[in-house]
C-alpha cells in the first residue's frame, strides 16, 4: 500500500538524467506513415517498459501502420479495473527532421521532433512509475501503459484497441502537452476529417486546352469555398492536396484532405452536413466528391473527470502551483474515452510550444514537475 509519509515533491528526480533518458526517444524518429520507423520506437519503448518491470504485450498494427505496445505493471490487484496511462509515439515529423531540429538544450528549453507532442509526456509518465517503485510506493490500483501508433492521423487503426483497453480501467491518464499556464485538459473539441476528390476531363494542355476541365482548378475553387465556411462555431481547413501528373496534360484528378473542428457536437454535425453537401456531379461529366473520414466526438467533462481533476489539483498544490483546467482544441485519444464517460484527464504531459513545427520544444523545468504530478496521481487514485 501507499506509504503514509509519501510526498511527490520528495521524489529524487534529476533533470539532467531525465533529459539523457528522453534523448533516445526523440532521436528515434517515428512519423505515422512510416510503420518501420514507428516500430523502432515501439521496440525502444517496449524495452524500457520491460526494464521497469512491466509485462509487455505487442499489439500488431493494421496494414500500413505501426504496432502498439501495452505494459502491465505487477500489482496484487492485477486483473481488477485500474489506471491506464495512454500515449501515442507517432509524430508528424518525417524521418530526417533531426537534421534541422536536433535534440538540443538551450537554456530553459529543450528542442526536438515530437518532444512536446508527445514523447516527452509519454517518457515522463513512465518515469513516474519507475520513481514510485524506487521509492517503495505501491499504487492503490494496478497501472498499465498503452503506447499507440496513429494518433496524429486521428487513430483510425487503433481506436478499437484504445477503447478495448480503456473499458478495462477506472481511470484514463493522457500525458498530451499541458495547457498554457501549467494547466490540464478536461475536455476536447469535436473534430472531423474529410477526403476530397475532384474529377476533371482530360485534354492536351498545349493544343487542346479548352477541351479539358482541370481537376486542380476545380479543387482550388472548392478549397477557397471550404475555408470560407469557417465561423466562430466551426472551423474548416484544407491541409493536404495533390493532383496531376504531366504538366502538358489537363489534370483529371486532384485529391485533398480537410479538417473541421467545433466546440460543440451539434456545430460539428452541421459542419459535416455542409461539407457533404458540396458533392456534385456536373453536366460536363466532371465531379466533386466529399467523403467523411475519421471523426473524434466532442468530450465534455462529467463528474468523474472533474473529481479526477480535483485530485490532480491537490497534488499540484502540494508541488507548489495552482492547477487550472479547461477544454482544448486539437484532438487526442481522450476524445474517445471521455466521450464514453470513462473518467479521463488529459494534458498531463510537458509544457512548451511549437509542436508540429520546427520550433517544437519543452520547458525543461516541466519534465520533473510533470513527472511528480503523474506520480502523485498514480499513488492516490483509489477505486
């Protein structure tokens, strides 16, 4: 059982040692669409889970995506509903990003691809478990860790895995980046992805230009219309586009991907209707098609989540700061667990800025700070 004299502030964490341990995670690049790279990261994480005493299970990923890894730590109550610490180890940064965004410390910051979103938080949460074991503190509930491989594209291949694991537990802790101001996340906006396809009519771009209908031009027109639909309740953006193959041919195909986000589910539902209504078959044989992709439901905090936050706030108070909370844009896998009503607390990861950019960094001080916050939660959560 938990030691009566345990205080998370007393955990002997060394920031330099934590950074040294984090470095291999950052230098093992793992973009979502490179399953071999993701699996190298999973190999590393699995080895560290095993070294920490966990029983490791490899969960093979769907075609085109990397594997997942689950670690179950020994506990007298193993088999009962406990705590699931849930992280993703895929990033948006392609292999080679280290050349322009190397792992480096500059003053109070440390840089690297995926260091904030969310390898830093994933690593810190594992170190919280390690620190508790070294301190001789047994958590009241069994703890499991789940590392997934495709969160950055909406978790299309792992959502069922996530929910199957989450339903076995009482509490879900997600170390995504912390909220600005040293807060955590107790809700997430709804997000929908869309696949767009413009189909034109071919012709020779030099001698018979007028006979063709450019799919790229069609897409460009629709792109501007889609982004113009953005308002205070629902946003629309196009982030991926590709089309054409030969510059001397009027392009007959152009594909794109769009994203819509809303604070309320009803606003997103209306946005989905507007997007799907753009599909059209034209008299000249051209066509524009919108199909719905991965959707993350809105997550609004229930009483169980707010109670979980209250405990986190107590721990943070003992560590010397006032913990705030709120809903956040940008999806996470807590959208799924929270929307199903499982007590979930997100944004427990590191502080920093610039994620998804070449300025991605953490605030070094937050590494030990957030490790202690996670450790305090793990040590105090009870059935």
